[in-house]
C-alpha cells in the first residue's frame, strides 16, 4: 500500500481554492446557486469526498489505529510488569515476614536458653551456698556445743570447787566452834 503523507489541511486548502476560483469567474450573483455550475460543483464534491475518504481510510485512520494499538500494548506491558513487580514485592514481603518470625523465634529460644542456663547456674550456686551455710552452721553448732560443754564443765568444776571451798570453810568454821579455845 502506498502511503501518502499529504497533510489534511493542505488538501482542504487546495479544494477550497479550486472552488473559489470557479466562484469568482461568475460575478453575476451567487455562483453556488447557479444551476449551470451544479455539474462542476458535484464533480468537485465527489472528487473531494473521494480524496478525503481515501486519505481518511488509508492514511489517517490506520495511523490512529496503530497509535491506539501501540498504546494498548504499552499499557498491557506496563500492567503486566506492575503485576509482576507486585507479586515479587509480595513474595519478598512474605520472605521478610518469615525471616522476621524465624529471627524472633530464634531470639526467644536464645533468651529462654539463657534464662534456663542462668536459673540452673543460680540454683547450683544457691545449692552450693546452702551446703556451705549448712556446713558452717554445723561447725558453729559444734563449737557452741563444745563451748557450752566446756562452760558447763567449768561451772561444775567451779561449783564443785566452790562447794568444796564452802564445805571446807564451813567445816573449818564449824570445827572451830567445836574447838573453842
């Protein structure tokens, strides 16, 4: 198909000029209403209609149709790309959410493990301290018992000595009363 790149305005200008030249030829009235000019006017009407129809059908409308098809293809491509980008973003977001949940679970497990380890260490230290305190308490009780026993012995000895001294003194004093001199 041969493509004519004649501007539509130029064709209209040529047709108008041709019809105005024929109209100027007769100055006796309105030439368009003169029946003798009807055949030429009908000829130019048919010719201009045919040329305009051909230009519209084979040049202007196919160009508009190509432009619309290109725009539709561009829109479809961009919509497909946007859909793909949206799906990729959703997949990335799902991966991010999963990684975040995994990281939180791992952090929670680590914290729980550390808390359990700290509790075990604390319990072990507390048990060791309890044993040490029990041992020290037993030693202190043994010392207290030994000191008390020693004090009781000392008191008994002191009481026996005192009793003996009292008895000796009483006996010595009484024997002195019986021995009046």
